[in-house]
């Protein structure tokens, strides 16, 4: 921290080195020094093909480039273009819309913007949101930036099996000291582990939360971060549990962070939506009003071109089928890469967290920094987390997957 600060007290001392982008820089430096054939860059959560080229969906890219300037450059509505909001809801549920609920949506700059609104509008200042212990780093930053904190629940037991025990304990603990509680779930295809909660996990979660909500002074908000949903299985596998939302009381609100970043491989276009689902019309209307107000107060409106694209795709089944087919190809590419790692991990006795799908595999480690450093000496670049190292298999070409598990095992010895 500098000795003399001009900053307001709440901003003083802020600043962080981004964990992912700093490893990416090291990987890029190694590529510049040695050539890309000698380097495994497993740092960044973006898809690269087997020639290590950045991947976009060509149907999306082509459609976007033909859109008229007016649709690309003009402002969008503050809450989002109405047909975009409709499309965002359709893409989120894809036929698994919960019955007897009121569903509203507000456009946000990606899932990040959606997380921001939920943390700010549903957690009291100074109180905590409950997030998983393996988590996407920005959750903590976003909470901190808005004068909120986080507490964590353990996702796995000592055998690395998924458990709800810790979530239940932490929920009860926090509800003793705060009336508003936001609980974050990042599923399917959780970042960084690749875990996907099952229908059974969800049924147990909801029956527990409904008990907690019998005390009507408590307001429980689920934040469902579905950034990787379209790489995690069939529509039924990934959305089936959403039907359960129709059984919730009015003091349990479901919010969903919908993102175009991965689903349409448009990361930098910054487009997504916050979707709210409630059995109460009043709660749903309040959700819309306060979050649209936040849009005006934080970033005004979102990226019109990206919104228009989604709205048009939703009205064009042929284009949608093309995009789905292309995405399916990349889902398979990542799945094949994961299969190599998981098979070899088993063969060499390397423990991983329970991977089901998605962009990442994580290996638990007692000294993740040391493991990452040792791997870096071998020109393998992974992100060290608090309790493990993360492999972004989305960015490693298939021919470089073989041998990674064995090298990781060695680095841990
Ligand atoms: N949630 C998780 C778990 C992520 O990994 C990401 C992106 O990496 C996001 C949300 C949000 O991404 P965006 O703001 O680009 O939609």
C-alpha cells in the first residue's frame, strides 16, 4: 500500500494480481522463448482448438458481422431489449420452465454483472453471501467491492465426494445472524472442479431450504451461476432440476446468472442477464425494478449487438440449430481431452476432484503453489488455487493431454 493515499477510506489498499491472467502471461512468455510446441498452457478458461487457435462459433461470428450498424452501435434499453430478455429466459430454461412461477430478466454485462446485482441488492452491507469453498475468485472480489463479505461451504467430504452437510451447517449459522442470505451454486460444470449437482442433490437442497424458510423473517436467495451449462450434457440433464423452482415459498427467490460468454463464445462482448424466478408476483416485480434501477446506476445499458444477436437466434431455428451443432462439436472436443486426463489420473493414482463436465479439472494439493511451480519448470502452466491446482482443459490441444496426469503426480511427490 502507498504511504500517501488520495482514495476514499473504503477503496484504500485495494488491488490484486489476477491469478489466471498472471499465469497466462508466464505461459505466453514461455511460448515466445521456446515456441508453442514446448509449452502446455492450461491457464485460461477459453476454448482453443487442437491447433491452439482461439475458437469462436462461426455461425455466431458470421451473423454478427452482417448486422447493420444501427443494431450494433445504438443504445439498448436500460433493462435490456425486450426480445433479448425473452430469449435469455428461453435459452436458460430450454423447455424446463418451472410452472406457476413469475419469471423476470434484466440484461447485465455477462454473468459477472448478474453476480454484482445479486450481491448488492440481496445482501445487507457488511453481511455475507455463502459461496462454495472451491470458487471462481471474482465472487470474493465482487462482494468486497460492494462492502459485502463471503463465507464458504465445503463442497466435498474428506473422500472428495459431494456433500450438502457443510452447506446446511453454514446456512443455519448465517441465518442466526442475518435475515437475508444469498447462497451461490455454480452448477452444472462447476468452475474449477467440473462437478454437476444431481437431481438428488437439488431435491435435498430444496427440502432443507424450505424448512429454513418456514421462519418468514428469513429471506433466502439462491444465485445459480450457470456459466458452463451448455457444455455439461443434454438439456434434460442440465435443466431438469429447474422444474423444482415451482415448489418454493415466496421467501425463497431463485436468481440465475445467464451468460453469453461461453454459451456463444462471445466472452469479450460482455452480455448476459440476471433472471429471477419466484412464486410471488410482487417479489418478481421488485426483482425487476431494483435490478433495472441498478443497471442505470452502474453501467447504464448493455451491449446492443450481442443482445440483438441472441434475440434473432431465438427467432431463427435454422441458425440456432447451426450454433447448437457447432457448440456440440467443441463440447465433444473438451470431453475427449478430459477423458484422457481422467483415465491417466486413475492409472497413475492421481486424485482429482469429481469431474463431470466443463472447462476445468482440479487436482487437490496441500501445497498448490509448489505443484504449479514444479509443473511450470516443465513448461506446463496451471492455476494454483488455495487447495489445489486447476487445469483449463478447454485450452490444451488433445495431443498435449497425454502425460499431464503423470507429470502432476510427480510434481506432488
Ligand atoms: N461464473 C463463473 C464460474 C465463471 O467462470 C465465469 C467466467 O469465467 C463467469 C461466471 C462470468 O463470466 P462472464 O461475466 O464473462 O459472463
